[in-house]
C-alpha cells in the first residue's frame, strides 16, 4: 500500500484545488445523481491514500452556520476520491440536516480538511491534558462500539480549553463527559491542514487555527 498523505505534503495550490473539487462534486451530483470521476492532472500526492473531511457552512452576512460535515478518519481511498465522496455525503447525507437543495450552492462555503494519522494519548488524566494542543489537534474518543471525532476547528471556534475539548469529544461519542478520565477509554489526536472559501465561490485560503485561537482569546481579554 502506498504511504498515506500527511497534511504537511499538501500545499496551498492543491488545497485550493481540493476545495474547488468539493464544490464541483456536489454540483455534479445535482446534475447527474452520481459521483464525478476523479480528475486527472493533479499533483501525485492527490492520488495517494488520504483521510479528509468536508465541511459545508451557510454563509450570511459574514457569519457561518454548519450545513453538513462528514469525512474519513482513515486513509481508505486516494485523497482526491475521498474529497469527492465526503463532499457529496456532507451535502446530502449528514443525518443532522435535510439534503441540500441546488439553490443553496450560492449561499454556502466549502472547507476541506486533510487529516494526519491518529496518535494515541497516554492513559492518565495529566498525560492526556498535556498531550492535546488547541489550534493544532483534533480528537477521537473511542470505547467499544462508541466513537466520536471533533476536528481542530471546533475548539477554536468555540473557544474551548483542553479539558472542555476532551469532554465534548466524549459527548460526541455518546459517552459521559468525563469518560476521558477512564484509562479504558482510548483518546487519539490528529493534525489537519484545512482550506476554506472565504465567501461562497470566493477566494480560498489556508486556515491558521492557532492564530485564530489566539486572536479570538485576545479579543475577549483572555489568554491561552
């Protein structure tokens, strides 16, 4: 098996192409009711196995609200194929929302996150608190059949500290909030590189989550 894609291997040019591909995939599905074929001519890294999430947000007057978010935690498909599939899933099959309608395409933004491999956290409470960094890490919490994931963007946008982030990931998994105190519960971190449309069909930029977090805290007179 080819080596999976690491987020650091994806430059801004390819990141922008992946965001545009996510939007084009949804447009194609509206037209054909089938997944679009993988485009040719992208950098070789795009055709190696890669884990990715696509987030779709409704954009109104500069504010954003979630419209759909689905992805692959594991690099089970070529990165380009992962983006195509999860873009369509986020638009039409996120169980939290009704399927997207065509007219919404002019009022939503697309974001693509490329995920690193998972790294397991220590089993003790102190070790887990020190293992996680807001603005860098996403989290997965797992126990038996229960599994929850939150992307690194989530604690940044909600101004959570590490303890809150861990607790909210436990809740996402369908477990009790302090389940991360239990050594039988597995906790993993992962990194992402993320690009988003600044406005619907607009310019694409890379997100600097650590800087976003610092700026948001400073605006409220808080410190990391």
